[in-house]
């Protein structure tokens, strides 16, 4: 009887115990020396993203939460409910008033956040940015890869689907979203050099990182330019907006897509053949990496953050600095390409 009671008690305890979260960022080789703190010091670090509540930044929050669990620092993520530059600036203002130790930022508009980030740095707050290769008021900007090369690879995939000819349209979250604009720059430059029978039509569509706006603006563009057979998407939600439009309009095998996306968002459309290719980097790893750099700067290790640095995270094993005149700009090498054939390898 004692054995039965003990077993029952153990079973109830197991049911009551909270589930242990599984690490999603591989930290088996993480550079612990870079983020070691003296006397167990804990820092307050906030990450401010373009918009909260979309799959991309949900994934980034997972990485930031893991960093908190791994290191004990008081770290968290915030973002406006809609992609809005003024709202993002206000969030940063609030964090300055709170006196946080560091702020990591994925800007919706680089120009909009420059003044408030200068204010933060003037007050001794460390600033780390991402997707903002032209930003000035930062300790370091960490890009997941060479933005122009990322765009060129998207164009290779789009051209393959389009038979290297025809008209295509391009989307960006905002004309001030520097990295996304560079992706399209790289794609268009590669197209002009390699696929003379292809052409970009119209202006870049601003879609505010919103799949519903992507859907509407792409539909309008295809009414204006009925010969469009390709969609090049810089923002992650375009993969869903374009997929929905192609599926609902019966344009499968007539209009093709290549762009940033996540399997959790675009998987249905990939599987059904409505879109052909998505490309991305893991925002969870990017969030973890930004927080690592913030701690390193706070610990006085700024001089160690330079080309060749190995963060010990996938895609960030050998940082490079592409511009000698801009030493605070660092690149990793972290993108992956996904089709319906390998989408099952990614669970986010």
C-alpha cells in the first residue's frame, strides 16, 4: 500500500510541476568569457522590436527569455502593437526614464530612432541594434548577414521560378527600414546584371510588416500591372499575404514568390505550391546575440567585439566588419533557405 501511495503522490507531483522549457538556441558552444560578470552582477536590458505579436518577434522573445534563464539578467522584450515609428520611440523614451542598463533595438525607422538613441547613450545606456546597418547612435549594430547578398540570393530563387523573364513587384515594411531596402537593392542589382528579361514594376510597396496590408497592396499592384508574374518580399508577413492572394485568385503556377518568411507563417502556402521559397535567419538567435553584446559592453569588453569574434552561436561564429569607416557594424552569416522539401526541418 505504501508503494501505491508513493507512486500516486509522485504522479500528482509530476502533474503539478511546471513544464521545463526546452532551449531553442543552441548554447553548447556559447562564448561564456564574453558575457562573464564580476561578482554575479545582474543587468537590466530591454529589447525593443518593430511590432509585437507577430511570429517573427514571438520567436525573438523566446531567445531573449532563454538568455534571461541562462544568465540571470533582467531582460525582456517590448514593441508597439502596430509597426509605428513614433510608438517605438516612445517605448525607448520610457526605458530611458526607467534607467535601464542597455537597450537592444530593431528599428522600424532608423531615422526616427536616431535622436532618442543618442539621448540614451548620452545618459550612459548601452545601445545594440539589429537590421539597421546605417545607424549611427549605437555601440554596435549586429546584422545576421551581408544584406545585399541576402537579396541577391532571393532574386536567384525568384528568377528560377519565373524562368528568368517577366515583371515582378517588391515589398518592404517601410522605405525607412534600412535592411529590407538593402535586400531589395541587392536583389534588383543582381537581376539587372543577370536577368535582362526581368523587370521591376512600380515603386516598392510599403506594407507596415502586416500580412493583410501585403495582400491588399499586392492585389492593387496586380490590377495596375496585370503582367506581374513575380513577387519579391522583404518583410516576413509578405510570404503569407502573397500566398493568400495567389491561392484565392487561382494564380498558382502563374505568379511566383521568393522572400523572407517563416515556416510557421508560410508553411501552408509552401506545402500547397502557392509560394516557392522563403529565406530567413533565426530571430531567437539574433535576440540572444544582441543581449550578449550588451552584456559584453557593460562589462567593459568593447574592444573584444571586432572582426573574427566568435559568439558561439549558429551563424555568429566569425563576425565580419564590411566597412572600415563604420567599425560598429558587424555581420554574421546566418540565413537559411526553405522550400516545401525541407520546411519540416524548422519548427518555427
